[in-house]
C-alpha cells in the first residue's frame, strides 16, 4: 500500500469519526442549541465524505471546462474532451451536495425558530428542566 | 515526492475532529459556537483541497456566516450555561 | 528583465508575510491578557494577510501563463486585500469595546481605568 | 518570462509556513480562557485561509479556485459583530 493510499484512508477515517461525534452529541446532550450545533457538524461530515468519494489523486483541475465564456465559445473535439475528462475530478457527488447545503440551511432556520420560541415561553432551553417543569 | 494536497488535507481533518470533540464536551454554549467555527473553517479548507469550487461558494455563504449568526440569535432567548 | 524583477519582488513579499504570520501566532500564545493580544491580532491580519496577497498579485504578473489566468488571480487578490484592510480594524475595535463594557474581560494589572469611571459617572 | 515550473521551488515552503501558523492559531482558539480571545484568534485564522486559497490555486494552476476568496473575505468579521451584540444584550438583562 502506497503512502498516498494510507493518507486517503486516514482522511476517510477522521471524517467518519467526525460524523460519529455529531450523531452522539445530537442524541445525548440536553440543551437545544447544542443539538442544533451537532446537526450542522453531522451534515458537514456527510458532505465531505461524499466529495472525497469523487476525488482522484491524478486530477489537476475542477470539473469546469476551461473554454466557455472567458476564452470565447468553442466546442471541443473528442480528443480534447477525453483529455479533460481524464484530468478532472468526478462531478456527480458535487452536484448532489449543492442541494443538500441549501436544504440544511432551511431546516436549521426552522428548528432555530422553534428553539427561540421555546426559550421565550419556558424561560429555559434545557430539555431536562422543561420535563421537570411539566410534572 | 509526497502529494501536498493530501498531506495538508489530513492535517485539516485532524484539527476539525479535535475541535468537534471539544465542542461536544463544552459547558459554555457561546464557546461551543466559536469552537464549531474552527470546524467550519477547516471544512472550507478541505473543499478547496478536494477541488470543488462551486460547492465552496455555497458553503462559504451558508455554513461559515449564517449558521453561527442564527445560533447566536436563538441563544439570546435562553440561558448561556448548560448544566 | 522586468518579469524577473516582478517575480522575485512578489516572492520576497510573500515570504516576509509568512515570517510575520508565524511571529504573530507565537505572540498570540505568549501574551498574558486579552488587551495585549489585540496587538498580535493586528500583525496577524495586516502583516500576515495583506502583504502576501499583494505579493501573490505581483508574482503572477511575471509568469508565463495565459493572460486570463494572470489577470483573474491579480484582480481577486487585490480585491480581497482591500476588503481585509477596510474591515479588520472595525472588527477588532467593536470586540474590544464590547469586552470592556460587559465586564467579560477585566484589564488585570491596571492602575487607573478612565473608561469605567466615565460609565459609572453617567449612570 | 518566468516559467510556471519555477514556482515548484517556492510553493511547498510557503504552504508549509502558512499551515504551521494555522496550527499554532488553532491551539490558541482551543485553549483561550475567555470568549473574545477565541474570536480574535479565529479572525486571524480566517485571514490565513484566504492566503492559502491563493497558494493552492497557484499549485494546481487553474483559475477557478480563486473565486472563493472574495466572499470569504467579506464574511470574516460577521462573527465579531454578533458576539459583541450578544455580550452587550446579555449584560442588559
């Protein structure tokens, strides 16, 4: 196993640990804001794992074709297109993750509004104290 | 010749993991929000290293600025310390 | 000839920024108080951020690359440097004022504190 | 004209210097006794990140990665303003 492969698996292992920390903190911490914080960390870890799955060590450019608007609109011939596809990373996971970031923002905004209203009504945002208050 | 992006990528992911663990065991919520800021910064760093520029623009606008602001604004209604 | 001068001038500016950045980060760990660390933060953001950005903007002008690449990098580096110069002092000042006014950080070895006396007199 | 291959002697040293500074700043953010210390070190960390964007762009030799530097430099000091607002509001209550 080469050195690059070892470092690639090390990054994958630390990102999985990041997701595990996010999930654990989301379940077993009582404060509402701490739960929301761990939710953002968990979604970050999932995005990074998906982007890492599409990375190649031999790649040298992002999946944007360098013709287009800047250098005049030219269509590539098949040889140039094949060269570009060999030297770019995989674009499919990145396209999937762009929607996940925006939807994560909407979910966080809704849950933060609920937490703010709970704090205004009960005077605290700790779930253990709210449970004791109802008895 | 070692591959430089994977080297600095492994340093960044290690720092993000340590920051997340510290943020989980922190009792002061304002400190925990600032500690999750480190995690966001190293996530943006990893997105640059892994060659995803369009994803980077969306993440910088959303994850680095607006998430912390929303959480601080929601924390104003409640209490700062967690028992 | 002019390309060599531009390239090596940019490299010198880049490495001067790197050395200033390491000095600022060590100073951030060595100072004892929050109000002393403001000094290190100023060096870290102006000396360690703006000088290397201007250095990269000058360095690219001497390279043998297509002109779209060259002016793209130069423009984005100069705009980033301008924004950092404008917003960094404002952020440091508002943070220092809030930390003093809310009694979050007390200036520990202080002989006289005129700002606190002024607030007490107004109330 | 200076060729692009001549940067290979310069860039690894510059990238390693700035990464070392980032790691030392990270130690202060994790340790810092009060909240304003941590926010102050976080700002310097973000300014370092902008420089590293430019260096990684030069390393790969593609212009599209540099576009993230401008929104990042505009969003650096948003956390200062809201932490200051939180400290002043929490004192008033």
